[in-house]
C-alpha cells in the first residue's frame, strides 16, 4: 500500500456491500478517512467497523437513502463537519429496478431508477462541489454501467439512469475543469451486490455473464474494480477528467451478447 489517499476524506455511497464495500476497503487501506454512506444500517455499520479494525482507518457510518435529497445533503455536510474537507465522492449506490420488458415498465419504475441512479449523485455532487472548489482539489467518481452503453435488455430504468449519469459526469467535468476538481465515470464488470440480487432471481445470468466476458469471469469488487477507482481518486488523476473507464475484462470491446428470457417476449 502506498498511502495514496493519506489525509483525504472520502464519501462512498452504497458502501455496505459489493463494489462500494470494495472501494471503501481500498480507500481505507490507502490512508483515507471514509464515510460509509449506506441505506442498510447493519451492513453499513459492519463495514465501518471493518475499516477501523483492519486498517486503523477513521471510518464512520451514516444512514443514507440517496433518493432523499435532504439525506444526501446531510451526508456531505457530515463529512465536512467531521474532517474539515470533502475530497473524494464516489457515487455508487443502487438498489432499484426490475427485469422486464420496456412496455411493462411503469412510471414508478423509471422514477425510482432516476432518483437513485441520477438525482442522488447529482445532489451529492452539487453539495460537495463548493467544498472541493474552495480547497482547489476534488475527485468525483460516478459508477456507471455497460448495461446502458450496450443497451442490455430488461433493465430500462437502470440503463437510462446510468447513461444520464455519464452525461452529468462529462458536463460537470467540463464546467469544473478550471477548479482542480476532476470528474470521471467507471463502467465496471463485477459481481456487485445488485448483480448478485439479480442472479439470485435469474440464476442463468451469472453463468452467462462469465461466459460472455473475454477474460472468462466477472471482476472482483475489491481487487479488480477498486484499484482503478483509487487511481481516479488520487493525485495521479489530476489531468484526467470527463472520461469513462471500462473496467470490465474487455466486455465493452464487442458488446455483450445476452438475451434474457423475458415474459411476454414478442
């Protein structure tokens, strides 16, 4: 470990499991103070304890529903109050969505997806930016998805929200470029918490996803995805902004040929 984030204060949403947990662990190992923002109190508190016990990190849990603007703004304010700065923001939380055809989606499906996948990150970025601008240094990493890039079937609300988040990423990167705040997106190919939930309902998905990956497997959140997010959060990324990094074992090269069995398929 290199202490790449020594003295930095980082917020990771959805840090109670999966990719968020992997990122939080890597940040803690590299010297960051980590705010574990998580809806599930049990997993959030457990991860905060892990970071303190395993890495000696100053880690705190804050219960956060990213679909609630007041809670998102309070999350950012807490980071600033605790540590005097908001240096790194990772927008990772997701917990919405169903697998079904476009014509069966409801307004509520789309509203929930955009609240969690787009508005939550937007509110967090808007609240964090004044702190980052004031200190002339900031890192925002938005976790996006190949589902949107490749238009995977069955997950319209997820695909749409994540592609909207990529547009937000690029726009903020352009506007904030003179301030020392860089904003980038990562499209991971990993067995995230959301992926595991989907695979539990549709067991064929996991094996198909592994077979479709050029490297023959989906990535590990902590050892495959988190190191790239760490780089984007570090001083080394100071001249990199507005990019999408595909951390996916090569899945983006030719797309993913996945055709799920959706009820009512035409």
